[in-house]
C-alpha cells in the first residue's frame, strides 16, 4: 500500500545566492542537491525515463521557488501565455496555507536543457494562485496552483482535458509524465534536462486498494504495470500527466503530479490531481490571462465566482 507523503526537494547550494541571480546560477553551474524531511513539500519526478529531445513537450516549465532560506524545485505546464499550472503544494506553505511570495519564483520555459537556457527563457512571477478548494490538512484533494508570469512567453500552451472527456484517461490508457526531478532516490543532483516516461492509468477500484486514502473524483493513479521500471521521484510535483487527445498527434494534460512513494519505487502508484475536476477554475483564469498583455486589475481580483486571488 502507498503511504501518502510529501517531502521537500531542496536546493541548499542556492541559499546564499541573490534571488535575481538564481536562474543564472541554475543554468550555468552544476548543483548539489539534498532531500530533507522537514515537512511536506514537492514530490514527484521521472524515474527510469529518457531525456526529452529538443522541441518535445513545448509546454513544460521548470519552477524554482526561493522562500527565505528554503529553496525548492517543481515542474509545471504553460496553459496560457502568462500562466503556468503546477501543484498546490508548489504554490503555498502546506503547513500554514499561506501562498509563497511571487518574487521568490523563477520559471524556465521553451527549453528542455537547463544548461542551454537563455535569460529570455526565464520568467519572473507576479502572482501565486493556489486552488481555493485545496487544503492538504483535509486530504490533498485539489492539489493545484497557478503562477502568473511577469510577461507572456512564446511557449505553446498545453491542451487540457475538458468536462465530458473522462474517457481519455480511462483505466488502461497509456500515459506520459515529464519533469526535471531526481532520476533515482540516490541522486545528488536534479536532472539537467527534461525527462519523460510512460505509465498506465489504473482503475479507481485498484487505486483505492493500493492508496489510502484515494479520492476518485479528484485524483487519478498510475503505475508502469508492464515493467515497473518508471515512475515518480522528488522534484517534479506540478508536472503533467499526458494522454493522446481527440486530435491526432495531440497530447492533453489530464493530471498534475501530486504524490507518490517516499522511496521513489516505480512499483508503487503515482497520484495526480484530476485536471477535469478543475475545469471551471482553470477556464476562468485562462480567460483572464489569454491575451498578450497582463492587465493589472486581474492581479488584485478574481474572475467571477472565484475566491482566490494572486498574491505578490
């Protein structure tokens, strides 16, 4: 049985570096990385996968979050020119429920190789929007968050599953995960390039037996049932679970990497927040940030019917 756990994917070598220089250091120098157990934090990465070739997964985003003496890495996807979808626990302090300060973030887009990134591919964040229905203390459901980028990016937005398309992620569907996290529990450094791996969506009844608790209306679970050679590890929370879409050749995001086994064993299922459960919330924020120019009023008020606003 999978025991739910979130632990930090921490980057201590960056603690003495000024926030404005973090992205430069990240892409120009190798990093020592250690995983600490000081409380809930980023979870999920790619074990047993392969490096993504240039141009693959153009919506993928690498997220660096520096909050005082804490430095963490997550993943995400561009879903609008100025909007990145990630995990809720990558957007707030899960012990207090307070959103992380936007000035601590740097987001890399349009690049699979950290070492090859240019300054034009690194974005500042001006708003942090945890999903208003998520509170880890009440069971992890709705583990999702949005980051508002300072300027629009050219990365291709990721198509998202819609209400009424649940069959796209039905049991037995072959799916793909992608991210920059650890490639094994023994790794000392995060992956320097985006990696991907294949997995299989499991029936809700199977997930309930192997994950406690499991919330079918809010979550999907997968496991590499053919080989048990690929799965999640620390550093890719917020990354996408993707399946073939209704348009030939198109991949759509059906889940957000949320939880997994503390030892990164691919024999245990990975847990994902269902994107279709967030449709109304996502649609409203995408509409707010779908234009090429960020409108200041949108940073201080929510779309109609919502209760969560970006926090600077």
